[in-house]
């Protein structure tokens, strides 16, 4: 477990002090957890899971699955709302604007404009 917490912290480029402040604990406690001298309680484990957007099983080395189903669903819903907004904007464009926009996107992505 100690390596996962440290690994996740380093991925976010956080110091122990910065992560401890985010979690509302002191740096010494986090240091002890990271070196295996202490084990986080269930509340802290849940906080770590939410903060890093991973499952508690991932932190506990019981799974290689990092993301929770709830997080994936929330992320997909967020993207869906963005796509719906973009479609609404696109539908308000004139046919010429839509064509220009389509050609612009194709050129940005290095794609041919063939459908």
C-alpha cells in the first residue's frame, strides 16, 4: 500500500506536505503511511481514493483497476454535456459556417474532408 500512495502522490507532483494539507492530516502521518510504519484508517483511505480518483482496492494493492465505475460514469456524463453543447452550437450555424467549421476541424486534425 505504501508504494501506491507515494506513486499516486508523485504522479500529481505533490509533496507530502501538500498532499497532507489536502487531506487534512499532518505530514508526519502521511510519511509514516508511505513508509509502511502506519496504516490509514478507513476514512483516510476513502479520502485518498476520492482525491486520486482510484478505487480503494487499487490503493490496497488488491486490484490493478484504478478508476471506479462512478468516476467513469461521471466523466462520461461531463463529456456528454460538452458534446451536446457543441452540437447545439453547430446546429445554430448556417450551412456555410458548418462547412467551414468542418473543413477547419479536418485541417486541424490532419484528416481528409471525406465523410
